[in-house]
């Protein structure tokens, strides 16, 4: 019998996480007929994808591993899996996620109830196993963007490959992912734009996975790289969207970068010219006083503007984890916005 879903999982040296994902698939309740295809994308010899144990393999009756001899990137791995899939619908999953018991059932229901649905993307849970600040910040930030801050009736349609599905016939007709991206960069965004030219991508908040986020530095680097490559896509399209960056997010990025420049300047004027606030009759000191005052009010104005853009997330973070967590989130957000801004500038210069 032909399966409804083909679960395609690109794998590269991910032996520590793949077992949890496969076990969660096996625990799915009232799941439709499905197959699991793991594409080993040129893993090192001691880190190739392990076969499931006997108990797990018994539950995953339709399971295959496709091995690529060299590392070609997740886009190529997903395309190879799709080419070998038998299901009507392709479901792409990252190898480090875990499904909820009802995820496959909820996804199948959407396609069964509406034959016109072409693509569905899900969401990752806001909870983390670790108590560390940054992974919890990142989880809440993403959840807030897609669920908490989402405006009623707005169209959010990123084909996020942590969990994203599409009818196989449409995927093949569109040519699959762009394999020129040899790492996890913006191949999902670029493919989303191609889907959106002709079809809708539905966002389903009950199609969920758990994802454990990394620490600050790996995420900051990813923000820079994705911003760099997305800027090149933006220069061709010349418009913002909810796929990668809304106009509001772009404005929040600019205001954060401005704060990162203005605040140190204000601190320098305060410490390098301490007497400018006491004696302002001498022309030179009067100029210093004016400069300090102007910077101070400019900092306040930009800060207020930035807070307006991020207020929903900060309020959400405070409700979830408290005021201290929200304040830490505000400062961390400023730094991450600076990485995004730097990537955008580099992408614009390198165009």
C-alpha cells in the first residue's frame, strides 16, 4: 500500500539525536500510513546513521537509509530523499527534532479534509529540557513570533524544514531545494518563495515538534549567515514578508543597531567630558554640553522606538519566565539584531 506520508530526514553526524526522533515517530498515535527515509549526507565513518534496534525497527516497518558518499548539504539530501519517496506527501524533518504523539495524525487530517491543500508547515514547542538562559530565550522568541505576536488573519508561510510538508508531485514540479546552498542557510526561504508564487503554505500550530536549541554563539553565527544570504534574495524581490523578515522586524533590527552605536557614544561623552554638565559658559564646553544632551535624547528616542517593536515579546517573556528573564532577553535581542544587521550589510556590499 502506498503511504500517505514520506518522512524525509537529512542526517550528518547526528547519532546523538536521530534515535530520539525515530523513537518519537514510532510512538505516534493514530498515525496514517508512512515511510521513513533517512539520507546520510556523507557522515564520518564513526558517525554514520545507525540502524534502529530490533524493537524500534519492528514499529518502523517501512524504514530506509540512503547514503551519500560525500557531504553535499541538507538541500541535496532532502532532494535525494524526495526522489526515492513513495508517499503522496513529503514531510521534511530535521534530525534533531522530536515529534509529539499527535503530530502525524494532525498533519494527515489537514490533507484529508481539504484536497486542495498543497503545503503545510508546523511549529516547534517553546519548552526546553535545559534550564540555561539562551536556549529558552530562543525557544520563546521563535514561539512568540509565530504564535504570540501573530496578527489575526496574517499570512505566515515559511516552509521551515524543522517540520514542513508538501505534496510530492508539486515538490518535484518546482524542482526541489536549491542545491547550490551547501549548508543550512536560506534554502528553505528560497524554496518558500517558489512555492508562494503559485500555492499557499498553511501554518498549522498543532503540527508540532520539540527542538533543543543551541547556545548563543552557534545561533548568532547562523543569524549572520542567513541574513547575509537572505539579503541577496531581498535585493531581487525588494519587499519584506513574514517568511524571513517583516517590515517591523527590519525596523527593530535598525533600531537595535542604532542603540548599539549610540549608547557607547553617550557613555563616552559622559566620562570623557565630565565637566560639560557643570560649566557650559565656555564655547567649547557649551558645545560639549549640547552634544551630550542631544545624544541622550536621541538614545531615549531610539530606545522607545525599539521597545515599541519588541514589546509583545518582552511582555510574553515576562509572563513566561519573569521580569529578570525579560530584561536579559531585551539585551540578548539587541546583540542578535546586531548580528542580523551585520549580515545584511555584508550581503548588500557583497551583492
